[in-house]
C-alpha cells in the first residue's frame, strides 16, 4: 500500500483515491501524506482517520497505528 501511495503521489504530499461502487459509479477523494526527513511516508491522513507508520533500522515498517479522529 505504501509503495502505491508513494508512486501515485508523484513525490507530492497528496494522492488521489478512487472507489468503484456497485452499478459503476466512481467516487474520488484525496489523501494527505506526511513524510520524514528520508522522504518515507509516516502518516496518511483521510477524512476521519490517520494511519501512522514507524520504520526500523532496516527501513521497513516496524509499527503501524490507525487513529480515528473526531470531526
């Protein structure tokens, strides 16, 4: 997932999302990415939810946290 989000963001801090619904309707949205000094994604922010990632010394994700935000 992080690889795809990073690729689709084209080195920006925004990435578009697409959801195909039953019947063929397409919903589009946008996620905000937060990066560390090594340009790795450390947060993905969507409406009402934030995904947080921490990396180990091998540069692989070592911890993941999903936080629901109150609107």
